[in-house]
């Protein structure tokens, strides 16, 4: 007798992680941020259902969404774009799963990294700061450029991530916006 399952799901699908171990994408819950792997490491887990406010306050997300134009199927700048930047920077440390045709998962895209979610958070912040630095370098306002560069000299990525994660209470499955 056939095994009942959700249409479009494939129970034999597995995702090879950067460490060489495998993960069943069906084991990834929407609240998951880290996968404790049998290799002994924790791997950062991100889905397209995670909002960009997982990494930045909503006020900064709003600015990014207002200023960054996208030319893809997404209406506005969001988590898939952040993960795209991270993947571009670290392709050998990232694996993806397209769950768009898999009715058994609650996401369309899954990204799993070779390091934990805290390290991913730092990397994403560093990459967005680099994007902002590049954007401001094209400004015609020398005072704005100088002010931004001055602020970036004082900006501590690790401290920002520590404070943001503490405010969002990432130990709970019910973190809220800042």
C-alpha cells in the first residue's frame, strides 16, 4: 500500500551540508535558526519566510526596502536578497534547497551555512555595511560621506549583533520586532 504524503513532497530528498553530512529539508521548522549537526557543529538555517528584521531593526529594513530596487520576482528587498549577498561572498560555505514545489515544507527557499547563526548574523551585517559604504561613496555630498565614514569607524559589528540578538531574545521561538 502506498505511503500517504503531501502532494509534491519527496521523502527521499536530502541536502548535503558544507560539512559533508546530510539534512532532510523536511526536518527544518520555520522557527529554526541553527541545525545541530552530527558533525558536532551548528549550522545557520534561514528560510525565505524569515523576515530581514531577523538581522536588522525594522527601521533599517524600511530604509533598505525604500532605497534598494530589485529586478526579480520579489516585490521588495528582503531575506532572499540578504542570503544572495551572503552566498555570493561564501559560496563554498552555503547550500540551498528549493522547496517551492515541496508541499511538505513551509518555505520556498532554504539556506544552510557552514557556521552558526550568530556568525551568519555578523557576516550579513558586515556585508550590508559594505553595501552602504559603496552607496554613500557615490553621493555628491562630501559632508554626508564624511559623517557616514566617521560613524562606521565607531560601529562595532560584534557588539551590534550581541545587543540586537539580546533584544530580540533569539533563545525563544517567539522573538519580536525591535
